């Protein structure tokens, strides 16, 4: 059985040793559920491959700690191994070290100043429609009620506030098919995408300061599709673009920005996926107290995380975990033992201190 009272670094290694690629989190969820039931006084509920637990101590405030159990596919990096101050293994950074911290604190903070909810969920690393936290929001919405939420995403021990929104769109051009020996008889759809690619390559990204956090936007081509044979002028071509937008833009405003960029070109733009961002929310006393407990440092979160789900519910949320995002998903993914210890100490102080 997982020992939740063990050093959270050792617990991180134990979690890494239980494979939990997206959609196959069952064995790890079983172990987490059993450990929480037997080693804490929390009320525990199982929902698919997600495990939820909470205290009901009658405290005036509630803190929610959330982490995903799943990882990207294993790349010959399970079981875990320790080299010096680092623990190597699939999910060590993203985000089994964050999960280990939250599990350890659930078992060892005996008299928290706040009621605590911990949620360990499935399928975060794949398409948004499969995300276990989204399923919990639909099926068990009462479990997401809290004053502040902390996501254990890898932040290298710094607080990353809010998150960017993300929008994917397909920009398509239509032409006329012809034999490539007689290109003048056709209309090359690929060539029509040239001005689209020029604008993407020359895009000047916007930087926005919100509550002292600077969010830098980005617009990139991430895929292209065209052509059926080496001797055919293509009659259709498309490029997929990904727009990472600052949280002061709504999804609708982000889409309108893209439409305006390409409105004068002979192309069609269709949104294929979108998720709104989250504002920092650092003016909330609970969020400000966490920043203070962590030493006052805070920066913007580049990328989308599930803090956006909490922001949409009106719950201030931050990303805070020991993993280094720069090594997440790599074959040599790793986490610093010192970072695990410092994050655990900070969250312990936070849970033990009234706002």
C-alpha cells in the first residue's frame, strides 16, 4: 500500500512506479483510494478513475487541492530511479510529485485551519472532452465548492497565476484540381495558403500585464494538410493554427481576432477547439495568503490548465507544484527532491494558518 506518511519524495517515486497513462489510471486510482480511506479521516468518494476526499470540520473556509493521476505514454522511464537530488520517471514532474505532496498533507496535517478537499482525477493529458475534472463538474459539482483551489501542475516551486486561453482553428483554401504537367488548367490550393503562412510568421505577439503577471500571446501554425499525389495540382489545402491568448480576451474575442487577421484572404476559417483562460485572482485573501506563504513570488502561467475551470466557477485558483515544466513529458523527466520538500512545507503552512 502507498504510505502517505512517508517522505513525499519517496511517495513520488512510489506513484511513478504505478503506470497510469491516460485512460489506464485504474490501478493507481485503486491505490490512492485505499490509502486515503485507511490513512486519513477524510470522506472518500470514487468517480470512475478519479478519487475525491474531503474534511468536514466546520471551518469557515475550504481549500481544494487537485492533481491529475494520468501521464503521457511511458518512454522506458518506469520504474522511478533516484540520481542525486533528482527523481527520474514518467510523470515525476507532471504531476505525480504534486500528487504526492497533496496526499502526504492529507494524511499529516491533523488540524488544518481550513476544511480541505483533495481531488485526484483522470485523463487530463488527452482531449478536453475526456477530462475527469470536467466529468466531476458535471456529475458531482458540490465537490468543487471551495474558497481557493491549488492545482499541483509543475511550476518548479513558483506560483503561476491564472492561465492562457487556447484556440485551434482550421484555415482552408479551395482550388481546382489539374494534372501537374498543365498547372495553368488548375488553381493550386496550397499556393493560396502562402499569405496565411506569411502572416503567421510575421505575427507580433501581444504582452499583457494583469495583476503584476505578464501574459504573452502566441499564434502558430501547428499542422498542414494538402495534396493527394505527386502529379496532381491540389484543389484543397488547410493549415491548423493554435492561438494562445491572454486571459483578458474571451474565447469569442480570440476568434474574432483571428477572423480579422485573415478576412481579406481567399480562405475559410473554422474554429475546431477552444478553452478560455483564467485571470490571476490574486486579490482574493486566500490566494494572497498562499503567495505570502510561498515568499511573495508569482508569475503568469503560459499554457492552459484546469485553473480555468475553477475561474469559470468564480473560485480563485493557482498552479503550484514542485515539478519543472521544462522537463515534463520528456524521456528524462525528473523532479528535484528539494523542490518537493519546499512545496510540501509551504502548503503545510498555508493549510495550518487562517487567512
